[in-house]
């Protein structure tokens, strides 16, 4: 089934998008939300379970204090109001991956409310209002076996892994975000990116989208330009990369515009995003809150954070990404545009760490945004996924600054580092990459170049000094780039033009 799509540039002539994001973050606590089970990712299925997280009769939950603290810190970093008293609630629904027949969540009494997060896209700031940040537990994981796709269709049977059931999950819900126009997909992406950076800075989660510790549901709706009411929204579930967030919004805008153009009605439903095609397909029609028959959880005491404790947590928040960017921009003397490049390339933390390891800011930027960005791009990976550390990049820049290697040799040294041959100095040693000094080998190469090109020598001696470049090139080639060009030029001049 393929959807009719409207050209993206055309949509905005007729419709205004409104987006909204619900982000689930698995907290990095050592134990689960309501029991003492471990939370290690990738353990053997069903080895991290107990009567509480399996929902066995008679078991009683106890709330994880570290998870409550982490949620309050996230709320504080987003400028939220922290409840002085709130409760957990049961969200009732039946699904094989929730053993209790309900999920312990928060409903009308969330821990944090009314915050905001400013995100920047192309130099423009968009304020995203945060409606609520609440705490709940994750579900288990269904595994559909026997089919080609891992989806339930075509599977012969399904298995459930309850290791994830009960891991603390923070849900961060934005208010609807109007007024983003054509930038809606980028604002959605920038929001998730900024939120991820904040949570990482807080150390509350490893926020790995590919492992599902940060998952996004993306709401999108369109309304005719000038309309006083917003359109019907769809909710695209579990979008698991920043790029996919942007693509999911873009796709839904194009699809919904076509539905509305044909005088159709956009259905309020959840949709699935498909990485391979960048498209969405219908899931279930969306439940209303009343379908879940929420009621306060009778087995847990209310959460009543002490005001002094909350103030202390607020005072102890680390430097947040926006403040850090402002500080580094000033320290490194960058323009706003240069800073934006660095951030968009995902290089800010890497450059900072490289500078901390001893490189100059200019050198660190040059390597991460130049050679390393090119290699990451060629390999189709993020900069941070390259097999080179900031410390190794700093060492590379030091070897260049000391004159042990030149830029060309440094690129070869980098080949070795990326191939797992060790640190730059080791690779330089093992591959024999050091720049040749005025050694016998270099003298021989210079003299061979002169002997091999009497016509060029004649030209230079006849006054065409720039012809010397051909000889420099010949020496560089003969020494496989290991010579220092300035030294070679000087040695040639001494011999051809006369010192
Ligand atoms: Zn357990």
C-alpha cells in the first residue's frame, strides 16, 4: 500500500503543521522501579525478574528513590514545577508484555509540570513548552519468532522477555507546538537532540536511541492556513533515531496534506515508522484516557519530595548544554555560525574533549570537522562512532605541531589508528611515518630529482623560479610524502639557484 504524498514545499501554501513529542527515557538506575532486579541491557531473557516485576499475586512494590531523584533533576533542568505531593496510578490494559495487567504510571498527578525547552534551528529559537514529566515502568519485550521480518505477521509463535519489565521510564510530554511552519521536522529533531544532551549531561540515562533507552512518539497534525482549530493528529510510535524523528514528521505532513486535499479526514490513530522507506503505516486507533480506567495505585505510598531536598538538587545541577555551548563559543572565539556547525556535526563534545587532552581548539576543530567528518560520512556512521578517541586526535595534532609528521602523514597515521594499530605515536613508529629530516635519504632524493630533470633546472636557472615546484613534487613523490615540503624547497634552492 502506498500513500499519496504532496510535495513538501507545497504543503505550507495551504496548511499549518502542529507537532508534539512524547519521549520515553529509560533511566540508568542499577535496579528496577519497584523491585531490586538488575537492569543490565542484553542479559539472557527472563534472568532479571522477581515476583514483583512479574506481577505475581501477593507481591508488593517499593518505589526506587534514585529514579524519583533522577526524574526531579530532569524536571528541574527543564524548568518544571516539582509537585510537593503526587501519586502513582494504574493504567489498565491487557498486553502480553505487561505481566500485571496494568502499568504503574502517573496520571493526573505527575511529578513535574509546566516547563520549557528552547531549541534553535537555523539561528531561530523555538520555545517548546513541556506539559509534564512523569515516572512509570517499562514493559517487557515481545519477540515474534519464525517470520521473516520479526513482526507478528508470519510469525509461528511469540515469546516474552520480562527483563525490561519494571525498568524506570521517564515520560516527557510537550504541549502542542504550533508556529514552526516548514521547519516543523527540524524543530522536532532539534528538540529531541537537545533533550537527549540534557539527560546525558545529567547522567540520568545513557540515552541510546538505537538500544531503545530513548524512544520518541511524534504527533503531527495539519490545519488549513488561517483555521482557528488544530487538525486531527496522528501519533507515530517508537521513532528511534534523530534522523527518523525528522523524516516521520515530514512524511506525516506530506501524507496528511494529500488526505486533506482530497477532502478526506485524517484519522486519529497511532502509526508505525519504517526506517527503510521513511514512511508510516496505520497501527491501532488511538485509545482515549478513559479507556485505561486510571486509578491511584493503592500499593504505593504517595511521593512527597521535601522542598529543601528539591532546592538542593536544583543547586547541584551540572552546567547544562545551552550554558556550556555559550561558554565554549566564547572560550574558543567562534562565531554563532561556526558554533552551530560544530553542534550540528555532533562534534562539540568531541572537540571539547580533544582540547581537554591538550590540542588547540583550532586544531581540534580542523580534524573533527575535516578529515574525521569526511571519514565518518564515507563510512555512514556518526563521528562519535569512529574508532578514534579525542585523546588520540590530540596526540595526532601534537605530532604535527612538533614537526614529527606533516598533515599528509598524519592522515596515514589516522588510517592506522582507525585500523586498530594503536595510538598515533605507535602507528608513526610502526609504519615509519616520521618526516625526513635533512638526512642522507632526503639529500639523495633531492639530488636524484635535480639529475633527472635538467630541463627544469635550466628553466629555474634562467629565471623561472616557480618551475622549482616540479622538483619539490618529484622529491615528495620519491619520499612518499614523508619529507617536509619547506625543507625540500630550501634544499633544492641551495643546490639549483645557489644558497
Ligand atoms: Zn523484579
